[in-house]
C-alpha cells in the first residue's frame, strides 16, 4: 500500500510539472498556472488523474481549447486516464494571477490588472492611472471597454501614443 501512495505522489508531481507548461491560447506568454485557473490536481480511486479548473469568466471561449490542451499535454507525458472538471464557484479573480504572470503580461505589451478602485475609474472613463506597458507612463486613456478579448479593454498611451490592451480586474 505504501508503494502505491508513493507512485500516486510521483504521478501527481509529474502532472503538476506538465500542467505548469500548458499555455493560455489567447495570451500565449501565460500558462494556465500563471493565470491561476488550476484549482487542484487529484488522483481518483480508479487511478484517473483529475484536473480541476475555473475559467477566467464563465463564458470564456478558450476553456474548450484549454481542456483539450490539458489532456494532450498529460497524455503526451504518458499520464492517462485524465478527467478535466470545471468549477465556477468561487469565481476566478485576477488576484489568482501570479506575480510571474503579471510580469509576463507587461513584457508582452498588456497592462496587468490594477486595483479594483483604479479599474472602476478607468472603465467608467474617469481619470485613472493605468500604466502603459510600453513606456511606463500613467498618462493613458481608454479607447474601448473591450480589447482583443472580452477580458481586456483597449487603451492608448498619451506619451508614446501606442495602443495597448489592459487586462481588466475580475
């Protein structure tokens, strides 16, 4: 029995390492681990590996692709059978975005989520301090509530004049 527990722990550890490499299809510089959408990885009684995920929002169109990518990555690593379970509660929040993920967003040209109070001001068209990921200026303006995806807004820097996406707080 002790040997089985050890094998299970090794399999879980390997699965977590594999999952740390699965990229988000909409923002490929981020992994699903960076996003914080992996809630848990469990070994079920029948030896099925269960990956529990929470979408960044309930209507996220990328979740189907993410599920397929999770299965493919684990199966490529020889980890089968796999079950992916989606849970909606508690709802995902940008607080689950890792520090590394925030850095990756900025380097990629997407402003990371600000605090909720700054976010509200920005999205209501009030003066805000959404930092430009290109030059660092806080002299920015919102062009559209929606950017390249529903979870982002489109901004423009008034200093360098570059447009950029802003990852909204959730």
